[in-house]
C-alpha cells in the first residue's frame, strides 16, 4: 500500500480547523480534556472507533478477507501479524474506505465506512503505509503542508510535528535528498496530522535505525496513553512484544488468533521456562526441576501453571535469582500457523 504526495491518493473532505484545547504533547486529545476528544459527538463517543463484523472481501476466486470480526479499542495497541497475502493490507483498505466489503459491515465511529458521513470521521484517522512515495521536489515543510491541506487542517503545528519526529533540521531540504529513514519519519509526521484517534501503521519501522525505532515506539506509547486506537501491521514481531496490548494473527484471509500475549500463550500451550540460581552447589535436583549447572535449576511449565511454579520456586532453599523465559511473539505466531495447517 502506498500514498503519494504527487497524486494525493488518500483524500479527505476539507473542514475548518478546530480549537486545540486539552491537548497532549503530541497533539492528541487528553482523556481528561473537557467534553472528550475534539470534534467528537455524543453519538461517536458511544461507538467503537473501528469495528468489523463478519467482513469478507473477494477478488476473483480468492477470499482476501474471510469472515473477519474485530474491534479496535481506544488506548490499545493492536499488532496484526500475517504472511504476505494474509489479508492485512486489504483490512486496512477496508477501514480507510478505499474498498468496500462484499459481505459484512465495517464501521468507523459508528458510521458505515463506505458512507458519505464516514468521510468526516476519517479526518480522525492517521495512516502510515508500508511504501512511502513522497514528491522529491517538495521540502519536508511543503510535504507536511500538502497533507494538512488534504485533511482541511491548519499548518500551525507542523513545525512542532517535524521536530517531534526528529527532522526539524531538514525541514527546508528537498525530500529527494532525504535518507530512507528520514522519509519514513516524514511519513510518520503526516500520519500524526489532525490529532488522530485511530492510527493505522503498516511496517512503520522499515528503514529506521535503532535510535529512530526507539523514538517511534515512544511516540506510539504517547498516542496509546492519550486514548488513540492503534493498529500496527508488521513482520518484525520480536521488537513489538513490549508494545503490543493485543495480537491478531491472520492466515489466508481468516483470523486464527486474537488476544493479549498472555491469552495467546495460554491458548498455544507453549512451554514457559523457569530458571533458578541458588547459593550452594546442587547435588540432587528437587522433584519437577532439572539441574542445568552447578548452581542452576530449571523447569518447564505452561502459562496456566506458571504462578504455581513460581510459588514452588520461592519455597526452595537458597534461591538468589529467578528468571522466566516465556515464548515470544515469533514462536507463538509460528505455532498458530502450524496449528491451522494440520
């Protein structure tokens, strides 16, 4: 999926800029701002930001999305995992209203995603595509102003936004001279325009160095804490374990797993390893434990029996350290794919 400053693929109905009271550092409405998020009606408040009910999208003989239901919740970062062709990009296009479902219903703030009324609601959605196509002749400042005008927004806060993503020093340089990481930061800045209440991020850390990735996740954390609903599609699962409140796994257009990391670990039943370091050399291991070194013990358990194993560990004499090694996102993702294939 891509956007282009030269073609303006994602277009928004122009609207008057609204007051910017009750804002957080990065321009999102605060949970405690009077009257709720800006521009939010009582009807919108009562509905989920994004909801898909039994949605199907068919291309020829292929079901790109097959009877998928999900809700994006405020203040939650949802990671969507799946191989190429699993349906991730199609789901994002459905939410953005770029395509229509063949069956089921997609709603944005309580309105059908394909309705005229949803056009105004999409002003509250920020989108960062996997492939960023920015006009090389425009400067960073001009690029951000272009996207602000597409959304009908004031450009007053653009300089602060460029500073927040770390490219203020290059704001007046032409984008054609930017590195890949700088272009990705600029694309992130356009996604943050308009104080988004929903953020759709497709492979957002592609081309970013480690320091830039840390900055990106810091911004994601601020957005989530301010109440935004975030959907993050990526192949880099290992780096997202600390960011994910919830994980959705797709395979061949179907949702095969959906839950918190703890939920998925219980569902997968993959082993959790508990390792102990003790004061004195081990001559014989207690029941259920295995000697893995002169001062080290280990046992396997499941997510369900983990607490019992930890309570048992605390009763053993001379324990100086306890380590827990839980299955990571990569392992769980592979497990769910294998389970569906059998």
